[in-house]
C-alpha cells in the first residue's frame, strides 16, 4: 500500500434497536400460550398440544433472537440481565418451559414404557425447593467465599418459624411464616456470621458446624416441648391455602367447601415455581450490584478489598444474613410441602447433600444450584425407572438386589468424573453449550 492510498475503512457494527413492543412480544407469547393450552382440556389431544408447543418454542426463540439490540450498547442496555440475543432467547424459552411444564405433567397422556409422570411432578417440585436453598448456599460459599456448614441449621430454623407462625399462631397460614422466617433467618444468620470476622477457611467451617449442632439442640427441644416425638404436622387441619392471585390459573378449581387448599403436585408447583424463580432472579441481580462485586473482592482477598474501601465486616455479615434468610424461607416451603418434620429431618447427611449439589452444579454459579438440584433428584428416579422398565436392565438380578448401593455408586462415580474433567460443574457445561450454539447461529444468521 502506497502512502497516497487511503486505508481501508473500518467496519462498524450495525446498530439495531427494536421497539418496546418487539422486545416484549416473545415473552408475552411465552406467558400466554401455556395458559391457553392448559384451558383447552378435552378440546385438543396430547399430540396436538405437543405440536403447538414445539412450534411456539421455535417462534419464541427466533423472535427473541431477532429483536435484540445490536451494535454499541448504552450503559443502561449493557446492565440489563439479558442483553445478548442468546440470553434473551434462552430466557424466553425458559419462561415458556416453566409455564407449560405443569400442564404436560398433569396431562392424562400415558407415556411409553411406564414413564411415571406423577413421580416426575413430585421430583420437579423438590428440585424447585432445593434449588432455592442451594442457590442461597452458593451465594455464601461460592460468591462470598465464606465456608459454612450451617446451611441445614437454617432449614431447621425455617421449620421452627413455620411451626410457630404457620401452625401454632395462624392455623396453617404459610404466607405469614415465609416473611417471618426470612426475618428470623437474617438476624440469626448475621449472628452466626460473627466468627467470620476473625476466622477463615477450615476454622470458620468448624465454627459454623458447631452452630449447626447448637441449632439441632434447639430444634429437638422445640419439638419435645410443643409436639412431642411425633414431630410437626404441617398438613391436615393446618393445610395452607393457595394465594388468591393464583385462583384464575387453568386447572385450579375451588374445593368442595369452596376453599383452595394447596394439595396435589399441580397446585404446589404454582406456589413453588414463582417463589423460587423470584428468589433466584433476586440473587442473580444482587451479585451484579456493588454488594455482589464486594462479595467477590472479599472472597479473592479481603485485605486488598479493605484497601479499596470495602467494608469487609459489613460484606461478610450481609452475605450471611442474605443467604440465611433465603434458606430459612426454603425451609418453610419444604416443611409445608413434605407435610411433617421430625427429630431426624435435619442431619449431617443433609449437609453433605447440599454440598454435593453446589459442587456438581458449579461454584460461584446460581445456575449451578439449579443443575445440581436436578442432578441430585432426577438421577435416582431415572435409575429406578430404568431398573423396572428397560428390558436390558431389569433382568439383571444384581441391580435389583442392591438398588440403593448401585445408585449411590453411580452417583459418586459421576461426581468424580464431573470434578475431574469439568471443575466448574454442570453450569460450566451449560455455558459451553450456549456459547457453541450462539456461535453456530451467529454464523448462520450474519
């Protein structure tokens, strides 16, 4: 190139700004269509609904991908939770999937090979409860770096508050127990986090484990004083009622006495899903704020964080309080969903279960808590179904004679494989898949 030649013009990214209607239309479709399908009971068979579901999935993903701001983003656009085409597409698909899932699981369709719809419905509800608690646990351990084994202690605290406020005082009103448990969890969590101001790593882990045993003593004393060794019964006369703003949902009709008692997996799903989703979105937004960045700074090096002007003590106590508040709420939900709590409901095995969930799902990832909870609950049920229904497995006597041992061995083997080859867990696998799919679609849609 000679000096007189002009340099090639630099290509600038084409700027595109969809209208407000275009930005929200995919999410409106994802929110409306499931309820239309759910209200057409008896009018359309299962296969027609499945076909419509697939078509809507494609349309929603395509519109969310197409109508995404492109080019140089403003600060406000860059701070949005879903700012890329891939993020918006997956958000719309997730929204549609969460809303259409209960109608699929509640359908009268008989799956092939005895696939248990009813069982999977219960597992989905348990995944929602555990995902909420595990995400809060990961917020404390993964994002803040505060190693704690007091997680299950706050599940017990949630059950205590649920027993006092939800059973003894309000006669089964779970909606009063939830905010009370959050408040109690935040206060007690901040107190339990005081050792974190002087202790780190293994010493902090042992201190929080000691708090676990203190709370177990309080739990046993509470049971013996008010309920005896039978434990707390959260169902029966004290069954909670569904919120009035959920009465309009298709499939939720009043009981014979005109009430809306939360019974059955379908009703419980519509109670658990909104609470879990809102809690997880709240935590996702917290880690993107100034407090979330302070969590990461304290986790990486608290001395450097203090030199940057971060109040390390405040950040640690806030992490303990926030995590404990959400865990206590999940303890209330779990107690009312399961229906009873006894002396052995909160043991060391439960502590290890939550640790497995966040390790397999991925540290420092809210999504990891969701994937880890699904791994923990879906895998045993799938193994059970495979032993009973798959012809090349059900005839093996060894698998039928030692089912729990085989399930535990396979689960442990998969945990080791994930940690060896993918240390960031299932969330890392999901992130790699999304990046690969995004690159593929970007090449096909220049």
